[in-house]
C-alpha cells in the first residue's frame, strides 16, 4: 500500500550569501513571485532566518536554525492527519503546530522558491532520502 506520508528533500548545492531559499507545500496554482508560506494555503521553511511561514507574508514564526549550502532539507505531510513537518540533514524538526495546512482536504504540492541565484537538487524518492524514516516507509511525492 502507498505510504500515508508524502515527502521530498532538497539539497542546497550553491547559493549566494544574500539568497533566501524556501521549501514547503502549497496548493496550485501558486504565484511564482512569492516564496512558499507567503500566500494562502501554503507553508514554507526559509533559509535566511530559519523561520516558518504559514499563509503569512509578514514575519513568520521562529522554528529552527537557518540552513545553508550542503544542507539537506525535507518537507512532508501526513495525509491521514494533515500535519506537516520538516527535516534537516536527516533529523526531524519539531512538528508544525498549525491547522492552516490544507492537506488532506485539498491537494498540496511541493513548492520551492528563491529570491536570488541558487542551485538545488530535488529528490522525490528516486534516490535514498537523508531522513531514514522516509526510506523505511517508502515515502515519496
């Protein structure tokens, strides 16, 4: 049976010091000029300050340490509970304590963005994940 967890990871290959990269989930369509988390029905974990944005284009909320080049950041959603979560370098970060993530009521899709130059490698499950639990559960997006 398919895993109840939808999950993907992004490796930051290169990034300018001033670049903010964000990984998250959103419904579609999503405006291409907004980072994940800055628009309705979206969530995003931002690299520059480690803040979490959920339908919020202002200040977000403290979440984790900022991430940088060579970090592997993942995001997943439990389709049963609708809870979203993030990982960093194979470790699960604190659960996202919000009820504004629309899954499973609405289909959510992977969403990444950057405000300047960067190179990333995205893994939707075609290679082993850094977060081992996803491999054990055969999670993919």
